[in-house]
C-alpha cells in the first residue's frame, strides 16, 4: 500500500497574456471534479508566498494553509518562501 496514494498535487501556470480571464478558475474546478474519479481525497498545491493572486484563487475554492517553507526556493534575485495549501476533497 502506498502511503500517499490518496493525495495529489496540482500546479498551474497561466501565461501572463492569459491571466485574469478565468482560466485558472476553470482549471481548479476541473482538478477538483476529477478527484473523486481518481480516488483522490487530499489535493495540495505549492505556491510562492509572494504570488497572492494564486493563493487567493485556491482559497476561493476552500484551500487552507497547511504549510509554510521560508526561503526554500532560489529565484533569480532572491530566496522565495513557499506556501502549501490543501483541501480535503472526499
């Protein structure tokens, strides 16, 4: 038995020219709708803490903060914090 077989991670990247058009909302809805068919009961996402638009998007769907990793991601000009959001879907 696999310990995390009921948990999946979803990541979204919307090209800047297409942001703000509702594409992210459609993708999150699709991911959540697929979970029962796939036997997924926990859906998590890992987001840069400075990406407030993505955090707000997932929070609108009931995702909550399950973790915080300070300065874990080395970006071009700074060390970024990461937020882990999660939702029980089953």
